[in-house]
């Protein structure tokens, strides 16, 4: 016997064994437990705005529950529709998800003549974030001391007051259009790539007013850079002392808020959707997390209203609502 055979044979056999083992493991590798690498959440507005802030808050908790990194990618433009279109075309593997909201997932089809995605067909709802009420803001020291004064001026001089928005179809734009049509006044809207840049111009006096989410507006009003004239919620809020609701005086029945949710490209496996929504439900049970959100005026929803099915039904009902608001307000599609 070739003396080398004794050496080569076992080596050859063990190489073959490893090969067979590796082949046998192939399907297991292809179905790695989810998640096994960082997940990207696309925020369709500039960093520093309310959508970005709440997404980072939620992502941090969900990633802790999952034991996995969640990266926020800001893809601003066209009221959030640029980011939405990007995720609609992403691989449906659970590693690229979209932070959708009132505008991108419900109103956009009625505001844009050509939209590069279909919110209902190209996405599956995963879970719904907490809602955020909105606040009517002016620069500190503005000549408008109340919402009535601002609306009276807009009534006297249609189109003279400029309202900053986070872009056509953003929730700040939608809420302000809704306000204008309910109050029967006309504003001139100035679109930005997100609340961050719009708010800077409001502070700088380049625009007259904004209607935006409470979470990012709060530090600016507390810091004395902006003044809150009115809230759009039903109840008053401790963190905005002495700020009335629009519904109390100026516009009975007028309520506005921004909702958000995580959406995955259609084709994403059900186990991915379930894993993510269960992780969020777990995060919601953490009183420290929900308490910190409430301190920013954010409205934390109970677990039974945030799962994939609840978000699906809610998104569909909001599409019906915004189609009507947009048509009633006569907002022409862009
Ligand atoms: N507040 C923005 C909106 O109106 C979005 C943002 O910048 O977060 O939709």
C-alpha cells in the first residue's frame, strides 16, 4: 500500500465530508433566522424633523428587543414620496423597511399625477407607531398672538400669509390645507424637504407660520424660539401650558394628527412581519419608553390598534378620508 494513501485518504474523506456538510447546510444558511444583519428604516424626510425623531426613538427600542441593529436612512424629497418609491422597489427580505405616514401612505395618490408606487399594492403594513398631535406655530415675537388673529388676517388678505410645509403631501401640508379649507381662508404654502429646514426659516422670519408635530416643536417653544398658538388635539397638553385647542374656539370639531407606521415591500415573508410587530408590541410594554414619548405630547396607542391587520384597515380608511379632504379643498394634483 502506498504509504501516502493512509494519509491522503482520511484527508480526502474529511474534505468530502465537509463539502457534503456544507451542501446540507445550504438551505439552513439561506433561511438564516431573521434578523441576522442590520435592518434599514427609510425615513422620507430630512434628519432632525418629527418623523426622523420618532423613528429613531422607536427603532432604538425595537432593535433592543430584536438584539439587532436598525439603521435610519433619510431619503427626503417630494413630500416623502421619493423614499417611498425607493423602498417599494427594494428586495422584500425584511432588511429595507419604510417609515410611512399620513401623506405617503394615504394622501399621496390623490396629490400626485404620477406616483412611482402604489401604497396599497406595493407595501404590506407591519406595525403602527404612536400618533402625534400637531401645533400651530409662529416665530417668537410674531404680531399674531392667537390663532384667531392669524386666521382673521388670512381671511382679510387671501394668500398673503406664508405657511411652511415639509413638502407637498407631507402631514404638515395636509393639516394646513385642512385648516385653510375648514376656516375658509387661503395660505401660500412654501414646501421644504422636511420640518427641520422649514422650522429654521420660521425662526428666521422667512415664513409666517407652520402646523407641525408636537415632538419636535416642543423644545423650540420651551426654548422661546417659537410660539405655539393652538393645538389640534381634543384635550389640552401639560407640556404646552395655556395653549388652547383650535376646536375650542376657532374651529369646533377640527382635529389633526400625524400617524406613522412601518411598511415592508410586498413579498416580504410573513414571519418577518410577525417578528417585527411582536418586537414592537414588546417595546410598548416598557413604561420608560412610552412615558418618554408621552412627555413629548405623543399619543401612544394600545397594542390591539398597532398590529399589521389594524394598520392595514386604518391605512385604507385614511386613504378614503384624505381623498375626500383633498377633493373638498380643491387641491389640484401636482
Ligand atoms: N413633519 C413632516 C410632515 O409634515 C415630516 C418631517 O419632517 O418629519 O410630514
